């Protein structure tokens, strides 16, 4: 990352609540054409989340603890705060002397932008202000939240406006973070023909991911428009739909801890 930070615009997308099995099945079936184009080898990497629900996972991710490869380690990290005795800070790790990654990148000249999705980013309460408060600029509206059938396209439009302003005002590199709420319950409305009484399930979860795929290319184009881009797209945690009697997350179950992950460079101007 020491050759990336400073020369590339950076994008971090967390697909909130996305399960690895659903993501893997859809990309293998050819139902995620934009993500398949971007992901190395057209496939997700299987990783373990640092937390079982949004707040815990994002507190770790935004401190540099991205989801860990689902194999014995130690695994060198892309980003790491200065920390004596760290066993995952390696030669290629970009090290920052700050309490969180956005602050570290700001110190390296980046304008940091957060486009929130789920309630932990809504800034309506002190708790909902902690994570977005790490960024120089943060945005949230009800239309970006879990109850909106058009949440992601509204988030993308917000990101486009924010990045355009930042480039016009500073001309420097941008770190864009987007927490995508579309996968989180309720997601039944993404399944064609579904009604509220049908509730959420694996099929509507999959349909929500297909909805996200239709628009995510705009983010890849955005961060590679002025300079090369580097993107990380991952889930923060999964969720249960009845496995072993469990529903939801903030539990220690395989479908919650196992998440899809991808990281890749974006050539300048390659995405349209």
C-alpha cells in the first residue's frame, strides 16, 4: 500500500450484512457482471469478519483491521495504526500514526468522505455519529437507509456530488467510504413480485445484491476518473435466515462470521 497511498484515489465499500455464500453463488452464476469484472479472477475471496454486527465490524475496519483471510495466518494487513508488537504489520503495510484510518489518510493529504447507509451512520444520535465523525465530510438521508428500495442509487449520486466538489476545491486525492444498506433487512422489496408479508429471505437477499451490482460500476468509474483508483469491496458481517434456528446477526454463527472480500486497482479511465 505504500505505493498506492498518495497516488491513487481510494474506495472502501461495505456491503452491509452480505453473506459469503450468497455473494459467491451469484458471481459464479454470472448474475453480478460489474463485480465479476472488477474482482480478481472474477471471484470473491472468503474471509472472516472482525465483528458480528455493523458497529463492531466497522470500528475494526476503520482502524485498519479488514476482514481476515479464512486460513491460518498471520496475514499482513494493508493498513495499520502504529502499535508496538503488531504481528500483522509488514513491509508493504501503510502505517499511520492516528487513531483511525480516515484520520491517517487525512494526514497524508486525502479528503475523506463518508456516505452512510444503516442506522450507525445516520447521525441522529450520539452513537450514530461516532463512525461518520471520523471523516472530514459525511452524508446520510432517510433515502440512503434500509427502508428505501432505491437506497444505493441515491448513495451513489451523493458520492458523485461529494467527490466532484472535493476535486474542484482541493484537487487532491479522495478517500470515499460507502456503507451500502440495501442488503440489510428489510430487503423483500428487491425481489420482483414480493410483498411485505412475504418477509426477507435468501432470495430477496440475493436480489438486493443484484440491485447493488447494477449501480456499483458508477463508484468504480468515479474513483478512477482523475487518477488511478484502489478499491476494497467487502461485507462487514453476514446474517442468518433460520440456519440452526438463528435469525439475524450479532451472533457467533458461520453465516455471520464468513464474508466476501475483494481488493483491486482501477486503471484511470477504464470504467465508463
